């Protein structure tokens, strides 16, 4: 819901579901990720074949990709792709707006 809410503020309609958002736009590599791109992860079970979480890239620099997302435990927060939790769960980046 968080990413669909943000995009709605800019006149873009996105599905509220992770699966629905994952098929919109065009895939880009993690190296090419830029602010506004959606970044997708597996859920709690990193071995599952299913997507379970989505965030929005806020920056991509020498320190790596940083993204904002909503979590049940921590609310809205900014994380890095290099975190112990998110790195093994990373799946893909999608560019919604050119």
C-alpha cells in the first residue's frame, strides 16, 4: 500500500499488491536503479519463489542502493540493500516512470 499511495500522489495508479506492482514498468539492473524505481524482495522466507515486499529507491551511490518502505514492525523506514535482512531477499528493480 505504501508505494501505491506515494505514486497516487503524483497521478500514477499502481496496484496495492506486490505482485501487481511487479509486472508494471520495465526491469532495470540494481546498478542502474535510481530514485523512484520500485525494488522487490522475497518475504520472510528468503527461499520462497514468491515476492513478498516492495520499496522505493531513494538513492544509489557508492554506498549502495537505499530504499524507503513500510514495515509492520518499524513503520516507514529507509534501509540499504546491503543489510543482512534485505540483501539475500533482493529480487529485482522495476522502473515505472521514465
